[in-house]
C-alpha cells in the first residue's frame, strides 16, 4: 500500500519496490515530465557518468552529476536504470531549468529510511532533505531505496503516482 506525506511544501508518496520500479513510474508520469531536464543523483548508490560522446547522446555533466537533454516522450519511455540490483539506489531530480551551481545529495542511500523519517536525518553530518528540496525546487524527484518514492511540490503529480498502487489488484488474488 502506498504511503504519503509532506516535507514542507513538498508532497511525497512511497510505492512498494516489489511491484514498481523507477522506469514504470517515469513512464506513468511522462505527461508531466516532457520538457523537463533530469539530473541523476544516485546510480546504484554511485554516480551515472555521461557517455564518452556527450554530444551524440545529449547528456552532459554539472558538478559531477549527469544531466539529461530536455526530456521527450522517447527518452521517458525508455528510462535508464542501473543494472545492479535492478535500479535500487537510483535517484533522479527533474527540473525546468538547471542551476549551474547545483549540488545534490541522494536520499535513497540512507538505506532502510522511509520519507516519513527524513526529518530525523537533519542532524550535523546527516542529511536535510527538506532543506535541499526547498533550496533547489525540483519539479519532481523519483528514486528507489527501501521503496520507490516520488516527491513533488505539485499535489497532482503525487496523486497520479498514488494511482499506480491504488488502482492495481494484488497478484495474490
């Protein structure tokens, strides 16, 4: 069952990772994300590096983060996922415009932590996810740690992501 909540002005939903993955969520939300630019914050807990021929792929690097070209339906339909652990510990931020001084840390690498517990990580040496969201103002964040999660300032995006879980029957029926 999907869980949801808020971090300041940002809303979130967590979906079960045994039923959903990042590419499925990206495809589901594609209509909301055409025209945005994606930034990879975690790739199997590390970092995705653009190909050696960035002009051919349209990807580039900003401050050690892989940045996509402007997203179109084709790229969203074939979303990249790390091969190790099937995309677990991948995280993406989606923006209308990219700040060249962008510095982002992944939430997904706080293994076993739910977004319900994100505030407890805001200690010296920890991670203040809410402050990062408020500072950089992404349109959408999609990641997978313990759960597949979606974060957005737009409630309609969270409600759309929630319908993935609300509208499906269990495989056990």
